[in-house]
């Protein structure tokens, strides 16, 4: 029975790759077109060259032979075939029987439907990726945290909490909130511990914030939150919040944080 399942997976893998290779044209991937082609789509040697892998190894992989390929090989093939995140995940499931490795730094915008959903909410809401970059928000969240006034690299919730003096002055319970958010980020880091983008953020915040540096080296942190629990609004009124977190996109590790008055 196990052998039968393996054969079916290899057959599915071949069919999947062929379908995506044949629907691309040289123009789609920036290659010149030269004469008429006998079959539609890219040639094997073109995919191998675009992916930076050997033609023989790619041919065996496409044929579904029982060979071992690395994560990097699969990611390179995914990019060469212009697979989206869901298709890349499917390729990994067929080849490795597991999802692809997490990448912390993903698309820097939310889908129109998710943005529409946030706009319909009457509560402050924003979407973060695994690195805690805020990539979408509604008007209520913007009024609270002024996301739209910050540049792309500064629109990271951890960076805002630990390095933005204007926000820190509005956080009555800054020490507790900052420590609890950092504890939650430690959990998120476990999803992609070797991601260089995550490590870059940690290095930058360690240099910019003595508090971050000291707490990051501590091992006894407790409490986990993805949002701010105590905040003075721009008019000086004190608000306290609880939060709910919704998964927006499991492949991109996008989460929506919704604030509730407590």
C-alpha cells in the first residue's frame, strides 16, 4: 500500500510540474523567442537554467524519479515556474511531504478582501507578518498608532514600541507591554529561527534599544501579547485593550490583531 501511495505521489509531481512548465512562455520569464516551438511552454533546459540547477537532475526530478532534492532546489524551481505561495506549498507537499520553510519577510500588502474586512470593523485592527511588520490597518488603528505617518521599515510594531519616543510616551504600562510582546515574538521566531530577515531585526533592535538587548538575553520572560494593552490616545484619554488574533494567510504567516476595549 505504501509503495502504491509513493507511485501516485511521484505521478502527481510530474503532472504538476509539466502543467506549470507548459503554461509559461519564454516571454513570461524574460527569455527571447526564437522560431516556432513544437510543444507549448518552456523547455526543460530553460527551467533548469532559470532555477540554476543541473539539467539532468531537473529532468530526473520532473520524471518523478526517487531522488533526494533540497529545500533550496525546490524553492528555485518554484521561482523559475513562477509558482504562487499556495502552489509552492503544494510542490513541497508532493516532493517532501511537508510545507516549505517559513519566510518571515513576505508581501508588504494585504489582499483587497482583508482590507475591506478591516475597514468594516469598528475596532482598531491591523495585519502583521511573522517579522511583525504591519502591512495593513484600518482607520481606527491608524488613529491609535499612526501607522500611515511611518515609513515602511519603521512600520514594525516591535521597532515602534522599543525605539519610537512618541509612542513610548503614550504607553502607561510600557515595561509590561514591551516585555510581553517580546515574549510573543520569541514564539514567532521559533517558526523561522534561521531566517536572516528575522535575525537582522533582532540585531538592529539590540543596537537601538538597551531594554530590548537586556530582555532578549533574559530567559524568564512570561506573558504573551501581539498588541498594546494600555494606551493614551492622541487626546490624552487612557484606554485599556484586550486582543484577538485571526490567521489571515497561513502560508505567508499573516495575522490580524483586533483590539477590544476592556
